C-alpha cells in the first residue's frame, strides 16, 4: 500500500501544473467571455518548441523553456488578433474557430514530427528526499515555478495598473470602457498571458512524460472540470479547483483503480454543472 | 548505398538473393495484380507496412512479376480509425478493384473490415493487428471469413504465451523473483492479460501487482509508487499507446526496479534517438532487430529496406513483406488470382521469410488462418536497449540461438 506522504506529494506536484493550465483558460473566459478550445494547442506548441530547440538546435533546456514561454504566447496572440478578435461578439463562432485551430495544430505536428512521442529534457536532474519520500528535483522545480508564475500573475492582476484593468474588464466591460480602459488591448494581453502559461505548462508536462501531438487534449478537458468546479472566470477558484481535481486524480489512481485515471474529473464536471453550475466560488464580481 | 532499380539490382547490391531462388514461374496469370495496402500513414508502423509491400513488389516485378503479371501497389490511410479504415477498404476493393489487401495494423480497424472481406471475396493477409477475434470469426463462420489470414505477428494470446515462455527461460538469470504486471487498458491487451493470469505465477515468479492502466494515463508517479511499495524486481509491461510516457517516467525517476516486456514504442529501431537514451536498459519483445532476425533473410531485408527508405523497418514491415511473397506463391501454385482458388494453397503455406517460418493454423483449430506460434515457426525474440558508443543498440538475449548480447540490470537499481 502506498503511504499518505507519497499521495500528498504527488497531489501537490500535479495540481500546481493543472492550476497553471487552468488559469489561462479561465482568464480568457473571465475577461473576454469566450471559451478558447485552442488552449491545449498552446501546451502542444510549448512542448514541441522546447523539444525542437533542445534536440534539433542543441540549445540548453533553459533556452527551450524560454521558447516554450514565448512561442505559444505569440501563437495565442496571433490567434486572437488574426481570427478571434474579428468574431469575438459571437462566442459560438469563437468556440468553433478555436476548436478547428486546435485540430489544425495537432495535425501540423502529426504530419511534421509524427505521432511517436518525443522525450523532452528535464530542467533539473537528480532527486531530493521530502518526508522520507524521494522526489525528482525536476518535478519540485515545476511545482515551485508553477507557484512563482501563479503568484506573479496574482500580483500583476491585483497590484499593477494594467493588471487591474484586466480585472476591471472581467468585472464589467462597459464599466471598464467608461473609465477609459481599451478592452481590445486587455483582451490581447489576456490571450498572450494565457498562451505563455499554457506553453510553459506544456514544457513541464512533456519534461516528465513526453511530447506528442495530442498532449494538449487531456489538460484542456481537465481545465473544463477545474474551472467549472472553481467557478468559471475565477482565478482563485481555478487554483483551488486544480487542487481538488488533482486530489481526485491521485487518490483514484493510488487507492481506487488505475483504470479510472482521468474519468473522475469528468464526472465532477457533470455533477457540478447540474448541482452547482456557478461552481464553488462563482465569478468574483459580475456585471 | 542507395538502391535505385528493381529486385535484381537490389539483390546484387545487397547480396540479397534469398527471394530469387524461390522464384517459380507458375504459368501465366492475367495482370496486373493489384495489392491494396492499409495502414496508419502518419505512423512508423504504417510506413513500414507500405514500404515493405512496395519493396517486395519491386523485387518481384524485377524478377518477372507474379506468374508473369506485374504487381501494382495502392496504399490507403486508415488513420487507425475503424470508419476511415472501412471506407479505405471499400475504395480499394470496389474503386481500385485490388486482388489482395494487406497491412491494417489496428485491431479495431481489422474487426470492422472483416465482414466486408466476405462480401468482397478478396484475400486479406493481415500485418500488425494481433486480435484473436479475427481467426475466431473464421472458426465460427468459415465460408464467410475464409479470405482472412494473419501473417504476423502471432496473435495476442500467443504474445502472452511468449511472455510466459520468456519468463520461464530468463527471469531466473535476470534476477527476477517478483514482478509487477502493467497492461494498458485497451482491447489488444485483454488476451495477453488473460494468458498471463496464473500462468506467469506458475513459472515460479511472484506477481504481487497485476493492474490494467487507463489508456490516457499521463502521470505514472502514483502507479510507480505503488509498484515500488511491493518491492518487486521488475515491471513487466504490456504497453503501446502510453508506452513512451511510462518508460520515460521510469527512467527519469530512476525507479529501483527493471522495466520491460511487450512495449511497442521500444520496438522502433530509432527509439534510442527518439527518447534521447531514456530507453537504456529497457527489455522488449520484437520480431527482429536490424542486426538480428529469426531467419537468415531477416537482416538482408532490413538492410535492403534501409537502403531504399533511409531507416530500418518496424515489426509490421517484416510480416507485410512476407505476405506479398506468400501471396505470390499461392497465386503461382493455383495458376489463378481468383480468391476462392487461393484459399487452399494459402492454407497449405509453409514459407520461411523474413519474419520467421509462416504456417497457418488449420480450419479445425481455435485460430484458423492465424500464423502458428512456435520456436521453429513464428517466435518473437527479446532484446535490451544498451548504451553503445554515443548512442544505443538493441542487444538480443533470447532465444539463446539468436543472442548477440547479455541482459544487464539498470545501474541505478544496483
């Protein structure tokens, strides 16, 4: 039987990664009111950018990490500016467009790199012992970096003018416009940040599993469960939702059945939508 | 060295004359003979099928064709999706009017197409898909499904039997007295799990952990924690779709147990490069390696393939290649390419090719028209990925007759 320390460590490490993915997803919904189904594509692009930079170009893994932050960020930005901004008044059209984009990105990697999973270097090697449990330093670093990024995002949103403008736009587009906030700029910024967070999450995920064209799919599905559970549009709710879903995942695999991995979060998604559609926290402030 | 011409040139350049001596000009058959090949085009397993059939067809055409008829190859992508595969099969058999279909790889696609084979009355020689359900359908309704034959690999029941045979022969030497069995929860692994159940323990090895793992598992950490808590010597895998992710996490986490078994990605000849060495010390079952094969024709075939396509074939290629020659022999024996005339000669096949000696189980067996499993027939070999120079190489250590290396435990487990 696996001990509880193991389960707790796995839970903490995995959930930080889930939170990183879910935050960008909820940010775009909270601010722009649209669902970005191409969010998983940023994960895939991040994973492959790091892979290609480190293996094909021989760059260090830290250059790979920078690439995994920048390239998906720019991709997300281009997606917003080039396509989504033209139809953002029509959420269904945005969903269809972003879904198609996600499928196209997958297909590009299927054709260009192939379906065979590729190994992405760890950021750090070796392991440390925490409470008698051996933990890979790479995963620990992923945990720490995830929280640094989440913390930085919180600080940015709550402390800076631009961040407050994002928050204001998410509360009320009309109100934000009245006080002179350029919502177009805010949406652009949101898509850029969401792309960067998902991209680096892609590298983190690929560094302990492997990169393959469909790597973005399950995190996107998990993001749905997480943001619905936490309350769509709530960043705080997404972080807590990520930890609840992460707990369910780890406990299911460790204590119930290895065949049910990934299933329970979807059950949660359905239950929450029926029983408490506003999620645990709802929107922080709504129009 | 790059092969540019037909079979004769290729044979001359590679010293690859095994095929030519088997040539029998069995009268004249109305040509051309069209072979429709199915497989996942984006995957190396599919590419190996397409390329190997093309290679065999080129060689045969260079030697005068099948019974004097030239061979044409048409390939179609299944995308590993049953409905796409079904449409592709229909295009091949009705639009292209092919005489033979080969390949497929995906069991679910094969089972979807099987009823169509009865309708189209076209011989199918399958490669890659290992489900025992296909020959079981031949057993249940012979007249309807008699056009189906499997050239390789052995069906998944026998893949499991082979895992037990391997355990019996090697686990003692490998230092395994206790293993965890980890099978991905897909249909293809069910007969293997069933074959392992009980029989593995009967070999004297303790199996404290025997689990099926969800097919979309990404994080193996909790699973490995559980396996580690059972203090096993090794994890014995039955993995394809989630194999790489599982292997990379085992290697990166330096888990204190050995790792290997049926592991489809570890069968890729370039798997060392694909995983940048994470596959070091993993042991795996396969048809052949580029350097070692079950017959003296296996390595020359792999080299000819490499010369033509710039890379070595995966296991699906070996049986796809043999299937063209098996078909050729049957057509030349029957003096006809009519499917009904070919069933009997195919049933009598005993063909030593590149994948082993191919014979098919008889009509009254459990698996009619399925390739026979046996140490002198189709019999997988086992190797371990070992560091060599700047890269790595598969070192074969079972069966003894083919061994070119010895098993070494992963250094961090010592």
